[in-house]
């Protein structure tokens, strides 16, 4: 299975492709879509969509793992980030990938054991876990890799199999009444 991890952004969007066989993880590719020189916001969205579709066509991932936007104080930044995330999700759905979203704290916790870890700590742990020699210039790429690794950990958890894709405890209980006593 190949997982496409995405750290959405309208200036720099990070992506990573993670191959998983059994429980063994292997980095296939990671990088960024650098949109800093693109002035028009709609052109940025088109470039995000086009590049992600080309990555999906080239590497054939089955799942998208994407970082959920965090709530900041700047509404305009949140709107732009949400648009980038929406376009990335649309690219994945246009190619029939399943979509999974993870909060930044959950990703950090999965990778480092600390939900308040810095980007550098996450990148350092990923470098050790996956034995990566050359780390990318932009941490957006390693953030995207972190989302993919977090998704793999979530899907390989024994609870994931039990949950039957439950979205909440209430949903889990509804789908698994025989497991609750």
C-alpha cells in the first residue's frame, strides 16, 4: 500500500509518498509544491490540483492522509489554507483515494510521543524511523511525511480493525454492539 501524505499550504505545500508492506515503511518520495512566485490565488489552487493528480498517477497511492488546518487568529490565512486542503482532497477523490484527516497535535504525538513537539523534533524522529540521509530544505515535506506515518500507525492499530472505520466512540458502539458489555 502507498499513502500520500499532504501538508496543505498556498505558498508551500508539502507532500510525501510512503510505501507500507506488512509493518515495514519505506519513503518513496517527498517534496514540496512551491507556489511562492505564483501571484494569483486561483492559479495556485490549479497548480496544487494538477501536481497532486500527477503524483497520484505516477505513484498510485490508495490513500490520502492530510493535515487538518489548525485554528489560528488570522481568518484570511485560515480561508486560504482551507482552500488548499479542499483542492488536495478533491484531487485525491477524483482518483478514488480514501481521505483521512489528522490534527497537527495527533500527528506530533504519533511520531514523537509529544503533541507539542516542534517541526524539527518531528523531522528528526522521522529521519531516524525511516533512515533518511538527506532531509529536504522545507519542513513542509517532512510534515507531510509525518501525516502519512501517523496514518499508517492509526491503520495498523488493533483498535482500527475493531472500530470498523468508526468516526467516534458513539459510532463505534453503534457498529459494534456485541463488543460492549
